[in-house]
């Protein structure tokens, strides 16, 4: 559950300008994660989030850039824990995950910033990735295969 919550936090702070722990807790609760401010505080510390200036002159949460390798390990762990199978249909990659893990695995894939992936969407246990070409789809499948082994 913690891995899913951490992936959701990363997704939320990348999507919204979140200024406070209470605001982050509200977003998490709206997404189905029943959390308290204390839990959010621990998650912020675990993820090593930092506050950066936003366009409106206020502060917002962001990933600390110097801990990218540590975050990569978290993304890899999420991918390994949630992945079940994958298949391609031309330049569309369909990834099956453990029930309820598609969003977390999708967020991890997005955070890896592979240039072959144009975009991705997740349901409950399925992710669809739009890939630039059929050849790139094969490359992404190879990258994922190497990670999950």
C-alpha cells in the first residue's frame, strides 16, 4: 500500500501545485487513500520531497533532484511488484498489472521518462502506452523485461 501511495504522491505533485501537507492529504483521500497528516508527513520525508517556488510566488512540493537514483530504485520496485505481463499491438504496449496497481506502475513508467513512450493511461489492472514506433515498442518491452528479472 505504501508503494502505491508513494507513486500516487509523485503523480499528484507532478499534476497539481500542492503547497501543504493537508492539501496533499486531501488529494490522497480523494484518490481513495485514507491518510492522516502524520502519514503524509512521513511519506514526504521518505520520498525526500522538497518545496520549490511556483509561478504564483508560493511554494509547492517537488521531488528533490539530487535523489534521482534513489527514486529510480523506487520506480523499479513499483514496476517489479505490480507487473504481470505485457503484449504489443503495433505501437501500442499493453501492460497487465496486479489488481489496483496499474496507476502506480503507470506513474513509475512515466517518471522514468523514456523518450520512446509518448503517453500512457491506466485503469485498475491494465496500462496502455502509446509508443513512437513498432521498433520502439520492442525496445520498451526489452527495457521492462530487464527491470523485472
